[in-house]
C-alpha cells in the first residue's frame, strides 16, 4: 500500500484483502479494496498488500462548495397540507446549516423547474442576508402541477455549471412518481448530469417509486432514503447538509490496471452500501479504466474487485491488478495518484491455500446476496408469489443474521415473522405497512462491515 496527501486534500490509503493463492489452472482472483480518506482507523486481519503510515488533514470550514436543493412542489405535496410545510421548513433548516461563503440555490420542481432563490440563473452565497432571503422565498411556495424530475436535474446542472469549486452537490426531494416525462427522458437527464454533480435523493411519504429515487441517487453517486413522516424532514436535511460540508475532494476515480491477458470481471462498492460500478468504466489506456467514486470527506469505503487472469502452472505468480485512487486531470494532463495497492495471483498445489476464501471477500459476497434476496423477495410478494417471497425473504433473514446486520434484520422483521433466523425460517406477515416495505427496499443495499 502507498498513500499520498495533497496540500488541500485528505490523505488517502488503500489496503487490499485477498486470498492470492489459486489452484493449477485457476483464473478468478477476488479482492476487497478498502479505501480510506482522512483519519481512518487502521484495519486488521486479511492479507494486506503492503503497509504504510496513515495520517489526516485537520478539518477546516470549506467555502468552495455549492449546493442546490430541488424541492417537489407538485400538487400531491398538498396532501396532506403539512407535507409542503415540513418540506419548506426542512429546506430552510438546510440553508441555515450552510457555512458562510458556501454557494447555494433552491429549485421548485413540478412538471417544469423554476428557480426559487436567488434567481437569475445564479447561485447565492450563504450569509445572514441570503439565508433570510431564502426563507422568505420559501414561504411563497405552493403545491400545484405535475412531476418531471429530469427538468429539475437539468436546471440544477445549469446552476452548478458556473461554480468553480470542487464540491458540487444536490439534494432532491419528491413525494410522487415521475409521471410527466418518460423513463427515457429521465435517463437522458441523468446521463447529462452524471459526473457534473452528486445528488442525495429522498422520498417523503409512501406514494413515490423506490426504483426511481434509488436510481437517481445511484446514477449521481449519492444516497437514497425514505422519510416516511414529513415532520422528520428537517432532521434528515440537516444531516445531509452536514455530510456535504465535510466533503473535501471531488471526482475521485478508482483506476484499475491489468496486465495483458487479464480482464476485470466486475467492480462493486460493497460498503457502506452495495453499488455495481462495472458498467461505469471509462477507458484510460489499453489495459486500464476508471470507475467513478464521487466526493470524499473523512470516511472509508470497500470495493469488491474480481479479475480474470490467464491460467498458469503451479509455482507461477503474477500481478493480477493494480488499484489506484486517482484525481483525473481536467486539462488532459497526467492524473494525480492519491493511493494505490496491488492484487496478486500465485498458483499452488496446496489444496488448503487454494480453496480458502478471504474473510472479507466472503462477508461482502454475503452482503451482496442479502440485497439481492430482499429485492427478489419483495418482487415476488408484490406479484402474489407467496412461496417465492417466503423463500427469498427467509434467505435474507438467514444472511442478515449470519453477518450481524442488525439494522436489516429489524427491517425484515416488519415484513415477515421470523421463526428461526439462523436457518431462515419465516412466515409472511398478512399485513405490512407501505412505509415498512418501502424502507426495507430502499435500505436493502446498506451493508455492515466485517468484524475484524
């Protein structure tokens, strides 16, 4: 492992956990790459590719951040009337959280997008007067019209495009389905915005589409969640703003280089949530490609990398992959390497070594299976397939119990009666609150770290 610290960036580090041994002719190499930025506690256990000192950059108030809040103002936000009132209150609370000097704007979203504050196609700079101006503008909002989220995203992209700072972030709140534009139009808008800014998406109430909200957050490298009760919006918005203000570096990519004859089969973020990055590869050379990771503050994330290598004989070894955190150059120059680690392959006739599975790889493979089981189980339940739903949700209960994912276990217990968690024996509940089912679905990809 090597790590580098820039003058204005948090220190990054990369640790690789894997079983590097393969049987004769073996071709698949799996590794968990733990990426840390800032003051990240040392990791123990696993097979580490090298070692190095860790450090941190003292926290400082950043003013080169820009935030746009997209607030659903469609007609459904008036049912009940308290919904829009709490949304306005939450947006005002988020604005109050911003440090002086941070740029911001508020957008009202219906079947079209409109600037609420400051207007004129520009961003405001946070301070006493602009916070007051934003509060006053929010009081004028009324619920009317439809929902076309793509238009909200395009206006947000336009507003953030003029911002010179590194952190460009958005928050999107909706309470309904994207009914006034096609799925293709929303997809096109997301494609235009990807890489331009990150976005946290929230659904309030229970009348929105989980797949839409999670899809927006996934495409724009943000978080997704449900706020079932409108009165909880202010707390959620304040927490999101606090998290944004901790970001220190943006547009970081995971660059994977493989030797000739080797290929990357898949790349998945597996902690703090499961996110498949495989199809987001941008080629950077004949044998390398970048996978986007978005903005970073003081945090740690884990990635599962699977590489296919040429078959070899016992006694041979090779570098299967070089994994580096890089900051791509905007002017076409050389990318700046922030940290890197190595994934190795060694062929052996020792059966015990060749068949062992690294504890980190096994744990996160189980977490990915857990998310898949929940998705399949809820799909079967909605389709009326009780046998399939019971089987998949029982599998989910077993995986959650085995991995110590207590939060997911609690969410599952609101959808099924758990008879025997270790064996995955469950019974579907006759009645399940919409909010409970949607919470389980929305948070199904959140993972727990392996106990080291």
